[in-house]
């Protein structure tokens, strides 16, 4: 387990550019990905931050889809091989980024934290913020790294389906998907529409400002306190444990803690024994 103190989870483009000039810069990970879209590796090869390695969300940051959902937690050995290939060591800082909204970057951030690596941050605003600041991109790919990081799962709290159901009854379970998916008006991916009974709608889009960057910590704290996250044990789910990580990241920036349900709606809705609620939340 990494014994270094945990940093604030977000880093601005200018601050990252300065850190990359250090004698021992952070390991930089490009994790661009979009649901149903072309592989992010194509975008990476067309232009990425200098020195960045690419990690594939489906291949490196999740196990194959199955009964546990569309993006189950990866096998620690598979994750270890991927992280060592990109040069990650236990004593080396890491920064992850995606195209901008931080959805897949948050998954990588959460997964590294879950695996026991505390010194990881997300580039706030992603590649869009980097280029908006006039900072360069490159098509040059770095050679494979020789990291030594060994995952030690358990660094972040995790829920299973029963745990999510319990929190929906006795604590606070946040649904990070778009409101129309929560209400069951549409379901583009998973077997059934709706939400876990008792869950509260809290779309991740409300974590960001118009510029695509996270709201200030105080504003995020206000948002989650209004939902009751400061007084109740809190869990988060989404479609497959990706955007839920965005919610956990936003809450950590606000000084709050939440458990993530990796199986999320993709696991829950595939089990006919699990009930589905539709419509707006009660109250």
C-alpha cells in the first residue's frame, strides 16, 4: 500500500505543464474512451500530451463484460501488467486525462486508488483544457515503461448489489446517470429501464461548469450536502461503474467520501430478481 499522502484529486493544465518539466515527472496516462464510440487509441495516436502512455478502458481498466456488469473490476494481475507497461511505480505520481469531461479519467483515477496508489490526479478539463491553454500535443509515443507497481485492492470502498440496496434504504445511494435514464424514459444500453428503488438522481453533468471543468470544491460540497451526503453513508452507481467514479471524484474534491458500486445498473438490471423503479424520485 502506498504510504504517501493523498493529494487533491484534480490538477490544472498549467500546473501539470510545470510538473512535466520536473526531473522526475508524473506518469501521464491518456485514457480517452466513449461509450459506443471508436477506440480512444485512434485519438491518442492522432495527438496526445507529450510523454503520455495510452490505457484502454475496456482492455486495461475493466474485466470482460458478464454477469457482474459491462465494466467489472479488472483482475489485479492484468491491471498490474498494464500499469507496469506504462511505467507506474508505487513511489511515482500519476496524472490521468481524457478528452475533457473526465468520465474515463475518473474511472482510471478511482481504479488506481482502489488498487492502493494514492498519488494520482485527474487533469481538470482534460485534453480540451490543455489545448485551450496553448499547450502542445505530439504524435510521438514513448517507449514501454518498466514500472513496479503491484495492486493491493481495497484502497477505495466498494458496494455489491446487496450493499447498494441496503444504502438505498438506510443511507444515500446516488444515481449518476442522466435524469431520463434514472426515470426510465430511455435505456440505450442495459436490459431494463429505471433505477434502483430508493436511489436519488444526481447526474454527473452537474459536477462541471460550462467550461467542462469541475466546479470549485465549495460549490461541489454545497451540491452534495444538499443531497444529504454529509450526514449519511453514501454510495454511487451509474450504468457500469464509469460515470459513478466521476461522482466519487467530485465528492472527494469536496471533502466527502462515497462507495462505488462497480456492477451498477448493468449488473442490477440483468438480474430479474432485482426490482426496478421508474419515474421521478419520491419527495
